[in-house]
């Protein structure tokens, strides 16, 4: 007799207005298995996880959990049934203690009594299971690092005695050492016979953590199988519905004369005395560990972080420490936090693309709305943004399409120096290739690109030169062809101050 799957999904469908998010989706998860759910942005992965976790209700289809019909009325019922989810964006109460976060949503003791000693014993037990045995559960969650908060989320699932844990891009904000720690914990959970559904855009990560995969494309099943029996190219073809020959498309460009010079730049807490020179038509990458000062350097260049000392010059003209001055000098900044800073989520695409530069549409103090709409439609086509129209709210777009809108905004500003902070974060493989092509095209048009990324393969493949930052300073700058991943990491962890 065949083993009953831990989870089985048949003919699942979900619509949001005219948008078909899921269409006749099938899924099966066994006990002790990590199933990778793969697909481009907008393929329906997160919608499927939200249905499994009770946040959405399906329009059609059936689900079974441990062989029993499963249709949770909400997240609380899903948790009670043993299904927990760990979102990409953490879902904790930052001002409450670790202990109180772990206990939220759990059944009471009856009679309104709270037995703190017994509760804390259980809390310490599950914290130890995720490697946080030294963490004081009385501390506020807000005092902990993102990596520790991610582990607290997993501990919360274990407090619920979850049998199925859903991970939605759990490593998008984690440094490499914490990613490996997370993988070790997932492996331990698998060996305890838990079932795990794991979403990630990094195929090398998927291969390390999962055994089997399911690909979604446009809300439908596009393929499945064992990961050790397919190549990356085959998976990408399933995701995109076409062959993606070039993961890192080469756009010919020739760096010219120096345009951006940074001399002795200091800010608090970082950077510390940075000197760089970047050329016109160059893609200049900045690598380093989390906390090295890469983001702070870009923010100081753009005037978002006050400078304590040093100079920033564009074509030998000093640029004052303000956003207005940076934009006037031709700089455009793309934040790594596209939801919090990069985009106005509740506003439509047309507003997000044009609000930072309305001059072309003003006449006698009036805004020419038709002209502005046509311009936004032009940028949508150029950036290949998938949306119903320029009036669609940005919040309704997939992550990859949101990032294209954010890039369209700084190009619409007419920026000649693009300061890009993690522009491919949380984006699928196919969309990454499109963004790499756009970056190469910008360089071919004579624009200067300064690009911070934690993903070394893309820096090595797309950049002309790469600088490595450590402890707030630039350690070394070389041609990309002279670097390897190992060499970058060795330079990034160098502890001497030479």
C-alpha cells in the first residue's frame, strides 16, 4: 500500500479579479521531504503558499493533509492543523519579547492563568532546536539580527508542533554564514519527518536544500521531478517557457574617461575614508560582507546619509551632501528596500515612474496628464513591465516587475550615474537576465553604473571592475576578470588594517 502523502493538492485555482493567479495546480509533499517550489515572479508560488497557510481561500480544487480533507478558514486554523509559514518579510511583533512572540496564537492554559516557568521551559527547548540555546527569551525581538529573527520564526513553527513548514524566500536578507545555518536546521527538520515546501530564486540554493522540485509558470504546473536528474538550463526553460541561453547577457560597451571621483569620503558609522574613481560607460561592482558599509557608501554618495569628510566630484565638479545636489549632478539611486523606500506601493505605475521628474509635463503650472501617461507607457514597454496598464497600483505587481518600475524611475529622471543597491534581490532567474541586459545597455549608452550586490556570480559576470569593501573601507579594486569568488571572500574577511 502506497504511503499517504503529508500534503496533496489537486486542481487548485485562484483568481484576483481578472488576474488568474493559480489554474488547476497539483502538488504533493511527503513526510521527511523538502520540495522546492520554483517559478518566475508572478508565477503563483506565494499565492499557493498563502492558500496552504490559510491566508487565502481557493476558488476551486481540493487539499488533503495527512489524508484528511484540508481547507483552513484562516491562518489560525492552518496553524492548529500543523501548517506554519515563514515569510520572506518577517512576521514578528518587534516590541514583544522572544518568548511572547513564540507563544502568540497558542491555546491558553484555561482559567486565565499563565504558568511562566512551564512556558519558558518549552520556549528554551524549541530555541535550542534551532541553535538559539544561548538566547535570553526575555529580550525584545527588535534587539536581534535579521538572521536570529528568521530562526525565531522557525522556532515559532515548532512551538505549534507543525508537521508542514512553508518557506517563502527565507534567505533573501541573510549573509552566507547564516544561510548555511538555516540549511542545517532545515536538514534536521527533514530528518524528523517534517514536510517542507521551499521557495527560492537561487537554483544553487535549491539544489543544496531540496530533493524534489515543482515548477509553476503563469499559475500552472510547468514541470516537476528530482533535482539530481535535471540541469539548471532545463529548469530555467520550464520556468520561462523558452530557452534562456544567456543567464548573463553580454552587451558590448567601452568604459571611457573618469566621471565620478570619491576622495576621502567618511560618514558615520561607515564609510571610512573611501577613495574610488569610476568611468563613463562602466559597470563598477562593490562586493563585501553584510555590515561592510556598501549600502552606506551609496547612500552617502546620494546625500541620504550625511558626510563627515571627503569630496564627491562629478566631472570634477563638487557635489554637495544632499539628494537635491546629487540628482542635479545626474545621480539616480535604487534602494535595496523597494517596498519601504524604492516605490510608493499604493500609487499607480505612472506616478511611481514620473513623480521624481514632472518637469517635462508641466505647462503654465498645469500637469499634462496624457503626455505623462504616454511617457510612462513608453518606459513600461522599454523595461518590459508586465501589468494591466500604467494605472495599476505597484503593490499588485510581482517583485521583478516592481524592480523594473523602480529602475524606470531613475532612468526617466535622466540619471547618468546609476547607484544600484541589490537591484536583483528577490527576483527570479529570467527577470535577473533582463535586468543584467538593462544594466549593460545603460553602460553602452554611456551611463555609469555603481552596483552593490551580495551575489558574487552576477558581479563577476556583468561588471567591468569590482571593488571589495571591508570594515567601511575599499580594500582592493581589480578588473572583474582578475577576481574569483574565493579571492573576493578572502579580501572581504581580511581583518588587518593595512
